[in-house]
């Protein structure tokens, strides 16, 4: 999870931490509750249900956290007037905690990735080819990104699954992407890291 930049997202670091915990818990429960045959009976539906459970879990965890940790004056003093109204008067606090999310999980039978927002998942197959298996979201452009705090987050989540297990997987925020002018340069970084481990 990579929280959003900008003063209005004053608690995105907390939202990111909560997002990681919620995703890990839900993915572990997902694997415990489904076998390979059931998963492949309708993978898209099962992954969409997982994404929905993560969104719901994140929203509930944020509400619980916020109920015991209300905004401080020092936080509200740096957000925009529009955000302050939304957070304080309207009670819509979730975007203050906004974050992107990429999660990858694997067992002996298959693997999958789920993603909302920017950043990239890069997989290397056993043949040594670099792929970005999770479809890109065209709404993520320059400084704009989709987020788990969006009202249409369930529509914005993308996913991928395969029975062909990768040799390695890298997950990086847009902070890593932005350091390179193209995918080839990004892949060269990951190749260096992979060879170091090998």
C-alpha cells in the first residue's frame, strides 16, 4: 500500500498500514476457504468477492480507528477548506486515509494479483520473460490515481490469475516507476535484484 501525497490525505500513512493488514488477513482467509476446483469454477467472481471483502474490511477498520483517534487541530490546519468540510461537517473521513494497493498471493496450484491505483506488479516467468500481468488502469495518470477510499473502488480494482507460477514477482509503488523513463529500465533494476538473489 502506498498512501497518497498531498496535505488533504493527512492520514494516508495510517490508511496504508491498515490496508496491508486487512489485505493480508483477507487473503489468508481466502486461501483457507477455497480449494483449487472451486476457485477455477469462477475465478473472476471469487477475486471480485475478495476485493470487496478487503474494501469493506478497510472501511470498517478506518472507522474504528478514527472513532478513537479523531483529527487533531494540527492535522485539520493543513488540509484544504473543501477537505476540512468533508471530514468534519460531512463525516466523510476515508479519503484522509486514502491509499493504493497491490497484493500478490500464491499457493502450489495457482497465483493471483489484485491492484487498485498506480504502481506496478512485474512477474518473471520461468523462461526469464518480464511481464506486467495485472491490467493497467488508464485513470492513473501523472499525479492522479484511483484509491481504495474511492466510492467506486470495487469497479476500479483489477486482477490477474494463472496456474503457471512465476519464478519471481516484484511489486513497486509509483515512486519506483517514476525513477525510470521506460519499462525496460525498470525491468533492468529487477533483473539486477533477481540475479543478486540467484
